[in-house]
């Protein structure tokens, strides 16, 4: 059923706006917030899709590393950056339900090709590295057992680790997350005042929406129109961000499901939406991390 012909009930609890009206609004109107920003815009076995950036790309320096969290837990991570001297802005990549798999490593390399230091922490390190699990289902089970406060603690440690590297600009650190990682990207942004930019891909709202009052970084979000459980909650996030006068840009991508950016998920991947969202992401980071 096309968007134009679909029927939907009200979004949220107050019945103030229908889903159809919300989708139309998100496509054509400006979200006027404090900064005057405009409205912009995985679980499953890996398919036989080629990575977008060769793991052995000669222009990059990539490696597996370890760092200690605040409580002493050893956290695995993948770090990748352009070769050469000089300090570069850094971006923390919060993985989806695949944890530190080839796809999420590739996301890091895509950012490195765009000129950033990218670090992808393995947020199931406390249960064993991603590679220690036999299959994606076991990885997903480990993801489901993570403790939210420990995840935030480990992300904070990742930020501190990358800021301490000689090749990173400590004052220019951003974050991007996908799916499970998208929710944690938003949550982490409410907890860390040192971030310079944050991007969310189809992540759930924080359980306590008023926590967005703690956000200091500009926020960009991408949602799929068909991802109703998550996208239907965006009006509440927009309202909270507006209430606390926070910079918030987002786009809802027509006819796109949850995980539309994942090119390892043929059932979910939407090439046009993924390309547009990635382009917006790079422009956003360029503005706030390189400007």
C-alpha cells in the first residue's frame, strides 16, 4: 500500500497528529528548533555482499585494540583512520546487533575514507569478543544481556581512549549508531557533554525523554517509514527536543524498513535511502566536526 493511500491511527497518546500527517510533515516542513536547524534527513546472517571498503585498503591504517573501562573491564575495539600525520576528528561507531562484525568494521572504514578516525567498540566484550561467539544468533543473545549502564561506561571509555590518541582531535568527537546502536547513540548523547555531533539510525527514544535536556551536541536522525514501532515515537522526541531547545534534524525515508542502511540484509537494504542517509551523515559530520 502506498503512503498516499495508507490509513493510520494517531501517533502518541494525545491524538494530536496522525501518522500520515506526521510522515507528510516530516517530508516537507522545517523543524524549527533552538539552532534553527532544518528537517533533514540487525540481526541476521551476513549475506555475500562485498564490503564497501577493502579491509586492506592501502590508504588506511586499521587495527584491533583494547582499552580499559572505568571498572577495569577490558573492551575490544576496531580503530581505523587515514594514513599520514596530523590530528583528525574522531567518530565512535555504535554497532547494531551484529556487534563487532565485518559490516560494522566496514562502517568504520567508510568513515575513515571520509577523513575521520573511527573507533568501533565491541560492546559485548564483557561476555567475550564478538568473534568468540559461534553464530549471529549467539551474538544477538549476548547483545540482549548487556547492561545499559555498563554500555554507557564502555562508550565513555572508548571516547576517552580515542581522545588520548596522538592522531585524534580531542575536542572533535562524534558518535553514530545503528539499530540497537542507534538507541545507545541517542542515550550516550544525553550522558556525555564532550560530544560535538551525534547521529542516530532508527534508534529507539530514551525511556526518560526528559533526559534530552542534557544534550549539548547537535543531533541528526534517520528513520524508515515502514519501521512503525520506532518511527511512530519520533513526534515525542521532536517535542522534547523542541521543549529543551536542542538542535535536532531528522528525515523519515519513504517505503524504508528498519535497518534500511544495512547492505548485509537484502530483505531490509534500500540502496537509495541508504545512500541519501549516508550523504546527509557525512555532511552533518563535516559541518560539526571539521568546521
